[in-house]
C-alpha cells in the first residue's frame, strides 16, 4: 500500500489542531483510521514533521552473501543431501 501524501497528513494535523473536534471525527472526515491520526499527531509532536518513513525493504536470509561458496559446494558434492551440506 502506498503511503498517504504529505499534503493529506498536514491537512489531518491542521484539522485536529484547529480544535473543537475529536480524533475520531477527524479520522472519519478524511477516511483514515483513528490510530493513524493518533500516530500522525505523535510524530508531529516528537519529530516536528509528518513525512512518511521509507517502506518495505528486502529481508535477506542467513545465507545471503554465500552464493559463491554454496555453488562451489554443490559443484564439488552434487549428490549430497541438504543435511550433508549443512554439516559442511
């Protein structure tokens, strides 16, 4: 899911900061979750901005970076089982 725009985030914070409303009403008005409004207000208070953080990123496995060694091991021992490869 794509992050909400900075413009929308600023409008949400502005709508709440103008007063006479609740977090729940602001969330309904902009079609977002109440927890999102709470998170935005907290971020604005602690960090001074409402820019989204970078999303995602690949999670690398434990064997990442060992592809050359693994390929050499498979070439050297083509009939080995997974357990035998683990022992090496």
